[in-house]
C-alpha cells in the first residue's frame, strides 16, 4: 500500500468527497482540501474519506497529520468567540483506488441526496 501526500497527488480539481460519516463535500482547490477547523482534525472525521477528482481518479484518506503549529496557550482574557474557530493545515495521506466512471459517482450522489430528503410523498 503506497501512501501519497495530498499536495503531491495529481488531482484534477474539483474533487467530490464521500466522508465516512455519510456527508458529501466539494473541494475546488488544494487550499480547501488541506485547511480545516481544528475540531475536524481532533475528531478524526477525515480518516476513510473517499475523494474522486473530475477525471474519475479515486483516493482514500488514510493518515492525517497536522502540519500547522499548535497555537500558544491562551490566557483567560483571550478566549475567542465561538464563530472564530482556528483553522489548521493538514497533510492527508492518500491511498489510490480504482477509477470511477461519472455515472457511478452521479448515482452515489443521487442516492445520498434521496436518503437525506426522505421518501417522496
């Protein structure tokens, strides 16, 4: 199993991501792919995420490493508001998967959308 760093992957943006918790995400460029709120790193929700680029190349996220430094410890008067959560830069380790055809990706996205919307009335 060869692990490739996300910054070295030959992506053809945009990417669609199937997150292990059932969410669907979209990444238009590399910065959006490697910069997340700190809680995303601590919760480990990116492990197992499946990425598919616009050429149908498929990648699975295996290890995730934080590359941005830890911020200095804050004093009691420096507590930031909750809407200003700090972003961290992550280095995603990727395992290459089999190519997917557009129709297969479209079908998965539609199935996820239908599951989220519930049955028709």
